[in-house]
C-alpha cells in the first residue's frame, strides 16, 4: 500500500467524523489536548451514580466548577491547561452534565454532595474553589460546608446571595423567554442560538446543522434532569440565599465580564461589596469567560490563586 495512502485515509475519516458529529469530535479533541497537557480522566463512584472528573498537576489544589451547560473540559479547557503548571487541578463534570450521572433527584445539594465526596477522596489539604455561574452556587455551598478546608473562594459571573427577583425578571425580559429553564435548557437548535447569543458565545452565529448537533449532544437526552435542576434552583432560591448569607471563613475574590448579558456587571459589583472582596473586571468579557476570554481569565486566576494583588 502506498505510504501516503494510510495518512490520507485517516485524515479523510477525521474530516467525515468532524462533519457528521462535530460536537463529539470537538469534545474528543479537547480531551486529547488536555491529556497531552497532563490530565487524566477519572471516575468517583457515588451512592446513586458516578462523578466524572479530570485531574492533573502538582502543588496547591484547585477545583474548577463549570456552569449550567456543557461540561468541565468544554468550560475550562484552556484555563485548566494553564493552571496545571503550578497546581493540582481537578475539573469535574457536574451531575447530569458531561459524563457524570446520578439516579437521585436533581438538586443543588446533590451537586454539592458529589463534589464534597470528590474533595474528601482526592484532596488531603486545603483547596481553592473556583465556581462559574451555576457552579458559583455549588462553590458557595461547599465553602459553607468545609470552612476549614476551603482556603479561598473565587466566584466568577455568579450572583450568589445578591440576586433578586427583579434581576431574574430583567434577565427573562432581555432573553424574551418565560422562564430560566426555557433559556438554559433549549428545546431546539433555535433555542441553542438564543442562549449562545445571551452568553456571548461565537456559536450563536453557527450554521443550523452545528446548532442542531450541539443541542443533540448536550441537551436532548438529559433535558428532564436539567429542567429539574433549574426548577429546583428557582423554587428554593430564598432558602439557598439565606444559607449563603452567613459570613464566609476564607478570602473571596470576584471575577466578572464587563459585557455579561446574563448577570450584568452591576450584580458583580453588589456581590463584591457585600463580600468585601476584590472585583476583577475583564474588559469586554461576556458570561462564558473561560471559553471566549480564556487568556484574560487565566491571568486573573493565576494572580488570585498565587496570592498576587489582582488588577481591579
């Protein structure tokens, strides 16, 4: 066989797969990139499910918690590849996202239970928590539960205890939807495009076939659980906010994008003021900071995690 034929056939097969299954192919490529960076795929058995996570590096431990959509690698890929050089980094897929699953009732407390189990299983000393959007609520719950082990909390584009019903209504009006579940758990490719436009992702302008593939890969088969998660967060919002209003025992930093359409910058300013925390604003940044503004996000996190005074 011609020496050039095998590589050519492999390349052709890769192109076909990328065209037919772009989301799955992209996910595979991200995981290959992260494996080359030093991460390994692991799983933690839970009482009613399994938590998938990536782990790599040495040094102080950092746990990166993604938001409501995608999974750990899709949300943190370039950022986690930068942090592994100085830190022991763990990046889980939250339950009902990515490769994690559970049989119990979807809830914020179930997420915190799973990540608390991960911390106890894989981290013996202090841990620095970074929570993005929905992941910020999970991080707040972990900080409340483990005040002696969580040495630092970084809240990124997550409103925490300052979010009001008026803020929620403003979001629904901007997105032109009736509920948060309608925005964050799209029913079809058009819903994916709307959500991507709101979070500031270039995928908002993707062709129809790619939007359909994203919807099928990330949302179609897990929509009931994701809607249940969003509904639980909404119906128990007051209970969650009251619990998080208790003083935190560790230093806190807040990172926000100046052009965040999901949670506008004034929410971040209110949160930083309430927590007496530095607010690091990424100029031009949208809601998906680690994805679209990875370089700036990594720089801000490196300053915070290494104890340097961040640019505020």
